[in-house]
C-alpha cells in the first residue's frame, strides 16, 4: 500500500475543518443574540444590527443557506474520502475549492452592497454632531471594505492552496494508482 503524501493529508484536513466550520457557522448564526457578547459584557454594534434588519441582506443570507450546507457536507465527505485515496473525492475537493471561491466573492460583494445601502440609511445617534455624520459614514464603509477585502484574500488563498495540493503529482498518483482499499470491487 503506497504511503499517503503529507500534503494530501493536510489538504484533507483543511477540507474537513472548513466543511465543519461552515456547518457550525450556520448553527451559531441562528443562536447569536442581539449585539456582540464579550467577556466584559454586551457591545452594541449598530452596523451589524442594521445589516441584520436589512430585508435585502436577509434574503441573501437565506439564499446562501443551501449552498453553505452543501459545501459544508461536501467538504467533510471529500476530506474523509481523500484521506482514503479516492480519485473522485480529490476531484470533488477541487470543485469544493472553486465553489468556496465563488461563495466567498458573493459574500464579500453582498457585504459591500448591502453595507453601503444600510450605512446610507442609518440614523446617527443624537450625540453625533451633524458635521461628523459624513466622516462617520465613511469610517463605517471603510470597515465594511476592509472586512470584505480580508474575506476575499483569505478565500482566494485557501481555494488556490486546496487546488494546488490536490493537483500535485504525488496527490494525483496516490489517488489514481491506489485502489479504494475497502470498496466492494477490491474485496476478494
């Protein structure tokens, strides 16, 4: 039995980890209370609150539920099967990386679009002086852009890494040359 390449094992663990995180994110997003809870107490986050109550953003989040569930399950299943040397799982991992890339771009784009809409409609607290409103809105939009930028960079880096690791010659050789050891076709 050939030895599994270390980089293939790493890639499988990434698929399992991010598949699991996608599924856990769905659960925690549903349980998240209003505001952000920290060790020192609740912190008001007016931008997140406004985004949460935006009808358009709510539609986007609901539309992303099914793809997120499918990507989570696919990541875990593909990761486990890659560990076992499945060529189909290796290809599924590549498809997962491409889908993850598109989902990341969609999320970053939606955050920018709806962030802009929400920020333009936000009512400023009475303590904010009228001459500071534009500056505050610009600062909020900058935070949205920075978050979307980091999301995009991370998603691109992770997706490229998964594709590179799954298309390395040793990964391809391990998955194509090694029969799936416990499949019914290989059992005597």
